[in-house]
């Protein structure tokens, strides 16, 4: 998924980008409420001259991309709970999930993005909020089902799984280190140390000693033959 920044101007009408500084403590999840609108369309709506609303958001995500529309260090008007210092508008990053196109892929993109944002900040899923949590509005509406927030529970669980995958990847990377490989006194391409074992690039080693390298894709077998 592509992530890009396309900030609305400070001069945008109705104070949609107020410029008020913010030190966020949570991330608030929304649905756009528009089954035909893409992330690019939602970004364009913020600066559309016919738009008379004050409402705004930080990030919008669809099946292809995520767009950061307001810096995450400034407040946006997305929580519907006023402008008090402790309000969602003043303390939370607003993330809109589009409803158009391949919604399953959009939801996957949102899950990946939210997990990444949480991990970058050292947060867990306890820092996630619904629009509903601030103002009582049934939003994100596609996570609400017949009086139950089943979809919301599933979304948080999916984000938690992603957090575990990110942590595992970091653990694996931490267990890896470069290893200098020298063959017959000549340095070749670096190998890696993984949990105390040294792994070397077979082709580089083989070529350095004049060996023939073979690969059988069917059996996934590499061969090194010195002739």
C-alpha cells in the first residue's frame, strides 16, 4: 500500500486545518459513510469549495493507498466532541476507512497501517478508539452489527495479530548480524549471523573458488561442484 502526504492548506475554509498543536494519545477509527468514495476523493472533499462542514481527519485509507491530509501533530475535527483540551478532537489521530471498492483489502490496509502506527509509538490496541467512544455516533458503522460491535472487536484482534508479527520480525532482525566472509584471503559478499550460526552466499563462495553452481527449482536443491 502506498502512503503519501498531501496536506490541506492552512487557509482551507471552516478551520478544517486549525493548526492547533496536538500530542496524540489515541487513534480514532471511522468509516467514511460513502460507499462510492476513494481516499483521493475524500482528500479532495476537504478542499472542495462546496463543502461547508468543519469536519476533517488526519488520514484516509482505501484499497490502494493511505493519504495523510493533516499533520499528526495538529488536531483535526473528527470526533464530534468539541474543542476541550481532553476531547478526541484535541488528543486523537483520526483515521477514516473508505467503504468503496475492495473493502476487505481496504480493511487489511487499515489493519497494517494502524499496527505500524501503534508500534512506532510504543502503544497497544488499548489506545484505539471508535468515533462512538467520543460522541456516541455509530461509527465506524461497518464494524457495528445489530446492536453489537462485533466488527470492532475483530478489527482490534487483527491489529493485535499484526503487532505480534511486527515484533517477531524485529526479533528476527535483531538476531541477525553481518558476517565478513573471506575465501583464500579475498573478501567476498557478506554473510549473516542468525542466532549464532553463519550463513554465507553460496554463489559468491563458489565463484571465488572456481566452482560450478547449480540450482534445481523442482527439488529446491543447490549444488556446488569443483571440477
